[in-house]
């Protein structure tokens, strides 16, 4: 299993978390383990090496910015 943590800026509430969860959930092979608006943490897991650029693009699509921690 591959797990990668991202720092997400711009999230302020549960709706923000849901938007990120939905967009990242569409990345092939990605499974969202945690999204926390308070800490800005996004933890994603995948059975195969994760396409980090695709996750960052999905967060961007949701309206936020992500970087690998």
C-alpha cells in the first residue's frame, strides 16, 4: 500500500472536505483516508504508485491548493 500526505490550503469547513474527497476519489486507484479542514491534511492511499500530479490537479479542480508533505 502507498500512502501520501498532502497539505491543502483554502479549506475552511466540512463542505470543503467533501469537495476535496469527491474530486480526489475520482483519481484512478486513489482512496481518500482522511481530509481535515482544520489541519489542512489530505491523506490518500493507493495499491499502486499514486499519481501525485493527478491528486494535486483534483484538489485544484475542487478549488484548493495541495502540496506533498
